[in-house]
């Protein structure tokens, strides 16, 4: 129904992992291939806190706020770079019931416990049954860790800006919803990683022990943006 949802990114945290490429490929739907960075597949968690979210053309006071998270793997699909999103979580009841119907993407209900200060973030996301879905603690940093696959923040920023399209299974598991992020500005800052956890990437049935390693974390703040409906069978 809606072709574009616009609003404001209060913050966007990318917690990133390097992944054994064969293991990553086995976790992807048919037709998708992992994008390799220095021989590794790349994935992670995107945690978004949004405000003033409303259909394009509506005034800001119609907008809503929410906390959201997505587990992702960087992929190429039909010649386009982007991310495969197997799981999304949200604090918003509206997002959960409308996802995949009026706008692409299905969401699971989750409880978000977030705190932040000038220096960093403390994030815990739990399912309704109190399963720990995502944990992140980290502070702002001047540079990426030396162990990161990326040589600089600028190189990492270009990689993620290029992969701004997301695919996830629609309500019909045989088709994909497609969504694209468009921002008015694009600024990334490094975060160090003090603690981290992903229920998806710690699933040993998908990712055997040793096949996933934390790489780096990045932060965006204060970004006007839009989500563009690139394809949704029910929208």
C-alpha cells in the first residue's frame, strides 16, 4: 500500500561479524550468494531507533517512534548488493501487525532495554519468552579495531552504503519482500565492542563453533531517511 515511509534515525548501530563463507552460503536462500570481504562472508545485527515515522507526504506529527533490530548477511541477489534478513524484531505493535501487508518486512515482538550516554550504548533485546536475542555494549571509538576486515571507517561506510537493499521472506515463504534505505546524509562512527550476542549467529545448527567472529561495530545518528518499498507481494 505505501511506497515510501519517511522519518528520522535517532541511532543506527551495526554490530558486525565475519563468517566462514561456506557456512554463510548454506544459511542463505537459493539464488543468494554471500559477499566476501578479504575471503570472509559478512553479517551482523542492525539496531535502529526511529522517530517521526510516517508515509511520505504526511506531516511529522503523524509520525510514530519505535526500536527495531534485524539479523543480516551481506549478499548479492540478481546482480544487486544488499542484505538477507532472516529475522526482524520490533517494539512496535503497529510494525508487527502491518509488516508484510502494508509495507515490506515481517517483525517479531521483542522487549528493548536501551541506555546511552555521550560515550556509548548498552542494549539488550529479549523475546516475549525472555530469550536473549541481541546484546551489545560498546563505546564510541576513533577507529576500527586493527583486527577488522575493513582498513578504515571510510571503507566500511562505503561497503554498507552500497548494500542498502534488504530481502526477507514475505508472508508467503516462497517470495521475498524487498526494501531499500535512502538517507539524506551518511555518516558512520566506530564503536568498540565490550560485550555482544546474537541469537541467530550463535545458533550452532546454522553456524558451527568457530565459524562466526565479531569484527567491528559502527554507529549512525541523527539521519533523515526513507524506507522504499521495492517489492512486497501483499502490499
